[in-house]
C-alpha cells in the first residue's frame, strides 16, 4: 500500500483518520488534536479565563491528556488543581496514582489524593465481595462511580473550584447515549453532554468534558506521539462485568466498518437534546426540590443522598457477612482481566 503524505506538509503521514479522511504527520496531528479540544472548550463555553479548574485525574490516558492540554493552554489564564481518587483496588490503583502524581509534580500542579477508605471507611476491595454476595445491591461500576462523583463534587466545593474537568471522551459519550436508548433511560439522556447535568445549583460544581469530541483511538495515538506516560497495562479488575464493554465493542466495530459513526451519533444526540430543551421552569423545579443530605450535607431530593444510602446498604451487608466468607469471595476477584480498551489497542 502506498504510504500517505501528511495533508499539511511533505512528511510521511503517521496517522490516517478515516472519517475525514485526514492524514497527518505527528506534529500536524498534535496541532489538529489540540485545536479540536480548544474548539470544544469555546463552542460549549466550558470555562472562562479566571475560573478555578479542578481536574479529576485517574492516571489513565484520557485524564492525563486533558491535564496536559489544560496545563499547556490555560495555566496562565486559570488556576488549576488536580484531584486523584484512590478507590482501594490493590495492585491496580497504586501504580496509576504514582503516574498521576508524577505528572502533577513535573508540571508543578497542586494535587490532592482522597481515598474511599478515608471518606467512607470502605474500599473497592471490601465492596466487591459484598456485591457478589448480594447482587441485588447493584453493579460494581455503579457503586464506584457514585462514590467517586461524591468525592469530586465535595472536594471541588471545598477548594471553591468553578468547574470540575473529567477525561470523558467521544467514545464514552456515544456509549452512554446508545446505552440510554437500549435501557429506555430517558432521564439520563438529558443529563449527558460536554457540560454534564441539567441542574444549575450551588450544591453541584459543573462537570465539564474537554475531550467530548475526541475519539479514544486518537487519545492513544496522542499519548504515543507526545510521550505522555500513562497507566494502561490493565483495566480495573472489577469492571469486567460492566455492560458498557459490550457497547464499546459494538460501536468500535461500527466505527471500523463505517468511519464517522461515532461523530454522527454524537450529533444526533445533540440535535435530539436541542429539540427537547428542558425549560427554565423545569430546571428551577429540579433545583428547588434539592435539600442537604441529613448525613453528609450533599444535595439530594431525599433525606439521604445516593452515596449515603449505598454506604448504609453496604454496612448492613457487611454485618451479615462472616469474615471467612468475605476472604474466600475476595480471592475470586483477584484474577487479571483484559479490558475492552486493551483489546481495542491491539
Ligand atoms: P471512567 O469512568 O473510569 O472512564 O473515568 C472517567 C473520568 O473520571 C476520568 O477521565 C477521570 O477524569 C475521572 N476519574 C476516574 N477515576 C478517577 C480517579 N480514581 N481519580 C480521579 N479521577 C478519576
Ligand atoms: Zn505534517
Ligand atoms: Zn449523603
């Protein structure tokens, strides 16, 4: 096959983006990639100069790329801080946290590590056997995600951040959209977007996604071309049960066979939401329903917030469990698993 030339210079192309199609050398791909992220930030008015930004960094490729770009282009106009959450998964999180911290130190960015253990007195390694024992409690990723968002929101308020940045990318967003369709989950559909959530409320710090229009595959290439060291050896050993992996695989197959599928699904989702625009009155109604959780003070419609309810359920379950039983269940979860991202990487 004839090697393609870069669309912008005479060099040999290092990457071909079939949906364009575009062919770029490493330097021009980096420029194209950076410009698209800056455009996403402008187009969706993700943040303004002067706002304090808290970046949630896991140590994986997405959040490290977002940190790299926010630091590269906005460290003069915005105050930046990093939050790293330690969910307590032995052998998995420690290495990723070390990588995340290393990036912050190199860039001179203030960073804070908060663990599930400190915040809730329970780790993911403790939680998973309990969920296995009583599947009615819910799925593994649902627990972990709710607890993580709780810490993010609470810490963002503590440091008076104006926006909370996550590394969610185009693939994540499209997977969520298709999953919501398959699950007939309409209320979740309107909560997605580059600016997550519909409620503007003092109790919630706005979560924003600068990589909303950036395909995952290109983030992997960007890390390689720009030598962004990240943690990618294994995915969370507990995420194997996530239904999301099935959707990821299905959408990857479609994108490979019909390039542009991810972008067109994203645009369809946006048009749908534009036509559904939640009225100001409705938003006000949502906000007015919120009150402070009786246990932790975070906003909720009920007496206790979702996180406090989950923790209470886990504590009840823990009481029912004999110590020896927990130990044997734990062993089963310690096997190594290959995640969809790794498969996709091949
Ligand atoms: P995930 O749900 O694992 O795809 O993660 C989505 C985004 O949430 C990441 O890109 C990060 O911005 C953030 N995030 C996930 N896990 C952590 C963590 N342990 N600490 C800080 N941020 C995280
Ligand atoms: Zn070039
Ligand atoms: Zn609570």
